[in-house]
C-alpha cells in the first residue's frame, strides 16, 4: 500500500506540475509579448549601429509588431463582447419564458376567480350549477328553448344542433366523372375567375398530389404569397368553407383544438374544429381545416395525437377521446366519449420561418407534405368556372386509381434507391418507409394530374428529403454538393432534377 501511495503522489505531482508549467508558460508568454520596456531597451542598444535605411526597416518592424498587438487585444475584446451578448440573450430569453409562465399563472388564477364569482351568482339566484345566471329576461323563444335543452343535461350543445340539422340527411351522390387532371384545371380556373387568386398549373398539381400523399399539407414561404389563400380557395371550390384555426403561441395540448369539459358549468367548450369534424362524420363531402401560422406554437405539442392517428393504416382506428366518460345525452357520433376522426377531412398548415415562430421538427415534416410558395402568381384570363360538389369517396378513388395507373417505374425506383445510398454515404442522411410510401402516392397523383414523373420525384425529394440537409453543418458538406449535382444529372438526366439542384446549390452559397 505504501508503494502505491508513493506512486500516486509522484504520478499526480507530475500531472499537476505539467498543468502549472502550461499556466505559467502562458502568463510568462503574455508578459514577454507585451514587455514594452524590453522592446525600448533593445532599440536603444542597437540605435547607434543603424544606418538610415535600417532605421526605416526598424520603424516598419515596430509598426508591424504594434499592429499585431493591437489586433490581438481587439480580438480578445471582441470575443468577450460576443460572449456577453450571448449571455444577455440567454438571460433575456429566460426572463421572457418566466414572464410567459407568470402570465399563464395569472390567467389561470383569474379564470378560477371568475368561476368563484359565477358560483356566488348562482347561489344568489337559486340556480342549479348547470344553469346560466346571465340569461336576459327578454330572450327569444328560441334562446329559451336552448336554455331548456341545457337543463336536460346536454353538454355538447353545438354538436347536438348538428345532430338535429342532419337528422334526416341522406348522403349525397354527386355522380362525379372528372379526372385529377381536369380537377386541377377546374380548381385553378375557379380560383382565378371567382376569387382573383392566381396559381400556376404545376403548383396546383403539387397541391392536389400533396393531398393524395398525406392528410397534413404544410404551405410554407415568405409572407404574402398566397399560402392561406390557396387553402381558403380550395374550401370555396368544394362548397365547404375551410375551418380556419388561428394557432396561438400559448397552445400546449390538444384541448386547444378540440375544447374541454368545464367541471363548473358541466358543459363542453366546443371549438369550431370539433364542430367541423363532427359535421364531416355525417357526409361524403370533402372538408378542409386550415392551421394558420401553425408554428407559432410547437406543433408536436398540440397536434401530436393527430399526427399519430392520421398515420394509422386502418381508418377505423382514427379515434380520439374528447370526454372521460359517456353521457346519455351525448351527440349521436360521440360514442363512449370518443369521436372518430373523419377520413374526408384534410389539414393544411401555413408556416412562416422567422424569429416569432418555432422550428417545425422532423417528426412533423416526415408526416406531412411541405409545399413552398415563394412567388406571387401572375394574373391570367381564366374560363369562368363554378365551384363543385365533390364526393370524398370519388376523390379517394381517384387517388387510389392513380397508384395503379401511374406507379413509379422500376427504373426510377432504382435511381431513387441509388440516390438514397449516395446521400447516406456522403451526407449521412437517410429516409424511412413512411417517406417512401408518401413518395409513391405523391408521384402517382402528380402524373395523374398531368405532370411528369421525374418532375414529381424531383419536387418530392427536394422538399421532403434534401430538406434534412439544413440540419447539417453546411461548411462540412459544401464540398460534396458539386459531386451530388453531377450524380443527379448522370442518374436522372441533365437538368431533370431542377428543384433538387437549385436547393443544394442554394445551401452551398449559404455555406
């Protein structure tokens, strides 16, 4: 044991002696570097031996050393300044988060105080907890009937009204006969002739193909290019106005989308989205939900459950719980407190990437079809086209039919797999089976819409796969980009992969 302790002492002594040497070496080096008196002493020692020409060179040497010393000092100051700025930003962000948390607590406290005040009013008026203390005595008979219905223990008031509205409804068959190509032309002409919104035909093809590939489409790009307008126009074209959900920065969970049960009033606070989804369960029409500015809050917080549900292959399993337990008076299609998410509804999110928004994560992008809208459409003379009644079953049939009629060719699948291997080898980026499935659906529908197969593959790969390059260190991969461009030209044809090439070259410039 004594031998070990002696060894440990000498071993650690050697280690710390080295650290001490390094530390004192740095300090002594800095002292020597800025030892101005020594510089002056050396100059005086040699000054009598200098010629005129040598004095010029001496002056240059002194000036060069002085400049280097000044630059070193400025560099140190710059590093310190940047560090202080970084710390200030971190502290400011933490302070803002704390303020937001305090505001949320105040809102919760105010809501609690409001409910307590309501309880006092109820006790004063002698009402039951599920009656409203704020009813005006001059309300109409219809409002009186609604109040009476509330007395009957109905907690989903708006959904119950939907039940009454569709009590004798029969699913309509519109006898649709159009093709996806004709649908694209009709929608484009409708938007231009009726709403004065102008989009290129390739953009409409991408949009329709996006609907074929997934239930969640993300429209992204600079502000003012018509992202929300495109989704709005689609709803008008289908004769069902899109349900616009304005996402708020405070959203944390799914109750913001579907509503929640108020324990005090014994009523369910229903949202417009819940009413739209419930209405869609009755019909075979096509409905659209717009998640406006969807990344003002973290998408994976409030939309996480929907992301998982919409990925299930069996649509009978698209069920979400809105209430913990069933009531006898619950609406017809709320079974055991659960509602089946209708397949005839699409969700279209719009995002802006700036300092006020959150980054959309891979989890969301992988389940969605992102579409870039960065250019305003040019006005054109369009044929007067009315809106259309479209059966979801027919539109779904066209999407399924496109997979059979226009499957991605074996040759192009091989090129895609070769590209996958190339990207994994050179960029360490890969994509899974979900993206492969989306790719097949998107490209088939894009071709059915009148587009070219390679163009569809190009667009999908650029927006869904190469987008992952943004998470890499561009400085490290920029030397690989030229080789990748050459590979794409050789595999798919010179200039065929236009979107992909433009995208990676833009990344290279940023690097």
